[in-house]
C-alpha cells in the first residue's frame, strides 16, 4: 500500500491559465495582456503621419483645447472620430450613449458651427478603426458558439493590437475629456452591454465564471473556454483488480489503434474507478472528459470499504452544469454496483482538489496472509498484537522505488485487533498512520520494514489480500 501516492495531478495548464484570467482586473474588463499604453510618451502629433487628414489639414486647429470644450469637440469631429468615440471622449452628458449619443453631440456641434458638416467622415475612425461596428457581430458569434452550453456567468478578455491602443491613447490624452474611458475598456463594456441585451439572465463576473470568452479585435476571432465543474464524494471499491484511474495500455501507450494487447481500447485495464463513476456523469452532463482526484489511492488488488475514499471528480467542458446530484448518484450506483459505489456527492470547487489530495488521514485495514509451518496459535496472536502502538521504520518499498525517492519513514501502528488464525492462513485488522505500507508491514519487504509480522513470528508471510476498512477523514 502506498496511501499517499498521488500520481494524478490537477491540470497544471488550466491552473496557469486561470491565474492569468483571475489576476486581470475585469472590473474594467481589461484584456489578458493588460498592457495599457503608457501616457508618458506624449509626442506631438506624430501619430497622424498618414494622409488621413491631409486634405483637411489646413482648417484643423491642432492646438484646440481638449473636450468637452466646444472647440475640442469640433476638433475630434474634424479628425474623423466615429459617433461612438465622439461620445466616449467628448465628456458631455447626453440622453443616450454609444453611437446615438455621439450622433447627438455631432448634431449639436454642427448647429454651433455649420462649417463642421463640410468635414467628410473618413472610412476609418482614427480612435477605434471602427471596432464598435463589430460589436453586434461578435456577440452573435459568442452566442452561436455557446448555443448548446448551459452557463450563468461569463468573464471576458479582449485582445486589441498594441499600435491601435497606443495611437488611440495619444489622441484621447491630448484631445479627449479627462477621465474618458480607454478603448479597450469601452469595447469590453459595449460587448457586455450587447450580450446582456440578448441574454439578460447571465452575469459578468471577475472570478469563477462558467465560461471565459476571449475576443481578438484584429481578427474578430472568438474563443470560448467552458470551465470545469467539480463534484466531491466518497467511493467504495467492492471488487479487486480495478485501478483507481484510467491506465494507458503499456504496449501502445494509450493510442489504441490496431493494438492487439488492449484490443484497440488504449487501456491497460478496461475498467477504472474513474470511468465507472465518470461515464454516467459524462453522459448526464454532456462533458468531454473527467479527471479523478482521490485522497490517496489503493492498489489495484485492494478493496476500499466502509464509508469509502474521498475524491473529487473534475468534469470537463460540461454542456449541462446544473444537474440533480441524488439522481446522478443513483445513475452511478447502478452503472456497476458489484464493483464501485459512491455516496455523499456534493458540488465543490477547484480548491477542494488540492485539499482532498493533500489530506493525510489514519486508515483501518484488514489483511490476510499465508505462512508455512505455523507456530502455536496463541503465540501467533500474541506476537502480532505486540506490534500495536509500535513505530515502524519503512524504507521505500522495492515495488515503488522506481517512482519514489528512497528514504526511511517512521509510521505508527495505532492499534491491532481481531487476529484470527485459520490453519496456515492468518488475518488481522489494524489502524495506522497515513502513508503506512501495510503489505510490507506483513512480509517485511526483505527486511526493509522493521519490525514486521514476519520478524515477530519468524516465518515467511505471503499476503493473500488486503482491504481498506475505513479512511478516517472529513
Ligand atoms: Zn471610433
Ligand atoms: Zn494498446
């Protein structure tokens, strides 16, 4: 037994990504890159080195005061701002916002200065390159992509080319009203507003969204990331020969294709606790896959009884996030009732994965083994009981030394009970510290565990079976 063995890792990639999103300030709906251009380089007017303003250049007053001064607004109109940007950096209160608000500012300015209507509006707004025209289109794509996915909350990330952000910042800093919203934040707000208009039941959140959406303003590409859901529970493994998690086939390394040794399944063992539990969940929630995180694991040939071993099932890309857990529990329990059963299912969070994986708790076992040339029964019973309360020294067992560093651990046998001698076969129960190698306690692993049952009864011991009776956790 290696109780604190934890081969399965939580998805490290996910975690990194998560931090990326979570640390961004989504209050202002910032992008993932989060690199607002600095205001430091307030160059003169080098940003208009194109020919956009050439024809009208003579009548543009580059020293106009910033908005909301009427001359400032006139200037922003003259350089060709779209209505959306005019409203955004104009610094005037209007009845409506966005394009409509900008149109009313433009109208007002034209009535003050009829000459303004002579200025042609260029095809491309120098502030946003007409990004706001795409908002409706982008939102449609988001909705289309998530059409079959249930979600209540969303987090938005925006990528905008850096040079556009820099030139926008230069214009806004010089000619916009103080406190005008930067392009990226405004663009995100516009997308959120349109999204909420179409799907008012969802919420935009700063952490733990159901879905993350990234929009690339350059290509208008929309990427969605449906976040996993997590279910906590305890499992009983009632049959031997089942690994806790899926094992890829050794011959084909899980590829499956044409492999004779796994008959194309890609699996070393057809069944696993992970899949017996996970398959009905996948079907129920329309998920793509599962990850299984157990509080330690038992060997393949060891049963796990009592109230079961705590685990967290991570359900990836679920189409349905809200399902009835009692119903799900009975679906799992009818999947393969002679082999695996679950209890105590409840929703949990990603952070529970590490909590469950890191918890070290005492466990109770029953072990049966065989000896030859048995000494008298009462002598056997007395010798085994003498191990109660003893602190073992266990070197890393040979069978796991290829994947664990060699070291000697001290582990306490808390108690021993129910020693039964049945001819050549002996059975007893024990409670011990987390991380005790129980099979090694019996057969001694060629003297690597001291003391051992072998050493106290002075006979070779061959383990027949081992059961976990209880994991004293939670
Ligand atoms: Zn614009
Ligand atoms: Zn194979």
